[in-house]
C-alpha cells in the first residue's frame, strides 16, 4: 500500500460527519501526493453483514480506491484500546504514507491510542496539511519520512499554529467543521474491498461500549440546521420557553452557554462550547450570550450567526454577521409571531 489511510469512525455502521470531512480532506492530500485514498473501517462480522455494503459505497463516493475492513469480535462496538490495537496492526502490515482521522471524540481517541502504540507523534485538529515541508519550499518531494507542513488549531480555536512534522508515518486528525464534506464530483470510484483480521487479546476489552441510553430523538444539537442558544441574559430556566418555541418553528434545537449550565437552568447536553458540543448549523441564533472564547470555539463553525443582545460591545455581537441590539425577551417572541403570521398568509 502506498496511499493515505483514513480511519472512518462510525456508530454501529453510521459514519460520523467528521469522518466524511476527513475523507474529503485526505482526498485532496492524496491527490497532491499522486497517491491512493484508502479507508479503514473496524467492526465485527455482524456489522459488516448489516452495513458493510453501505459503508463501502459511502467511502467510494468520497474517493476511496480501497476499503480495508478490520473484522474481529472485540470490534463489535467501539472501544479505544481495541480500535487502537487494530489500527496499529494495520499500519504495520499495510505501510501507508500517512494515517488520517476525524477530530471527533472517537477519531481523536483511537489515533491517540495508535500514536502511543507506535511511538509516533500525533498532530491533532489540523486545518491544512502539505507534504512539501515549509509553505515556501515547493521543491521537497513528498515521501514517507519527509517533512510535512501542518496548520492546526490551538488554544481552543483562538489561534492557528504552523508546525513542521517529521515522522516515518504522519498521524493526523482533521479539525471538525474545518472543511465541507463533499463527495467526488465525478462520482464514486470502483473501490476494492480487502478484509483483515487483527490479532486482539482480551486486554483490549478494558473499555468498550456495552449499552446506550437515548437522550434525544431526531435531530441533535451537533447536526441541527438551526440552533437557538441562550446565555445568562435569558435570566432563568423558564426564560428559555420562547427560545424553545423559535427552535421548534425553525426545525432546530436549543443550546446554551456554560453560564446557563452552571446556574442549573439547562442540562450540560445542551451546552455549546469547547467543553460542550461543537456545532455547524446553517444559522446560529445567540440570545443573551456574551461570547466568551470557550463558547465561540463551539459556535465558530456556524455558517451564519445572528446575535440578539442589549450590549453592542459583546464579543458575540462583534463576531456575528447579523445583530439585533435589543431585549431578547421582546425580540424572540416577535420573531415567532412573524414566522407564524407569514406561514398563515394565503399563498
């Protein structure tokens, strides 16, 4: 193998949005290196019997020339030790030029396991990768063991760091929402499928997913096309009622800032931010949120931002594409009324 290998992290056969972003990013990298794009999927026989064809089709649509299916009973569900051990065995036998994964919780954890097992450096949350050394050095031929130029997110998204990576096997994770997931314009490739069975001992079962509890049905905070969030300015748990109404009218979800969860007004599951959920909706409506850097890290992937705040100097207002400087308790109900009025208007 002489290609770029992408770990496609998934939940019971459903690839994460980040995995599709990683495939998109790695496809461009492989093209720069005149190399193949290869996908790696981990699971057991039952998973591949039920979802294997769909997963292969998705990988092919995003440019994978080959899909490597790691099958083992210990890979029936996610476990960081099992995934890391399986990846380590794969790279030893397949010898890819680089290994890429999404900067999701699973992708980052599995790649950290791989880095520890191979004693190789991992560069996390990358937004740009070039196998040609420094940006000004276009003469360096891309090759395994050469210097790679990488730009990555640091300090919770408050700055970008340029680094030079020299490694026999570059290990990289792609920052979530740093690139749009896009399938090949020319349609899927005829991807070859290759099975491998890693030699996994019982020690990799230290941490495994055994059961799940569904917290919410339907669209989630991380996938919602519209997110309506409230901050300290909402005033109370009851103050979120108009925001819930607006989110329902727009087919979105309600989020909140850390100050809200600290006050006990909303669950941590609703928190947008560095220590909460990172979102990338078509529009983010931030109501009464000052916009601390930790919150901005979680919201900066939004396509459009509307801030509603009485403070024109609030950080969220200055960063937003649109702003309403007024009391959210007056503005949000007015928006809801206008939406209902327009929907009731005869066409």
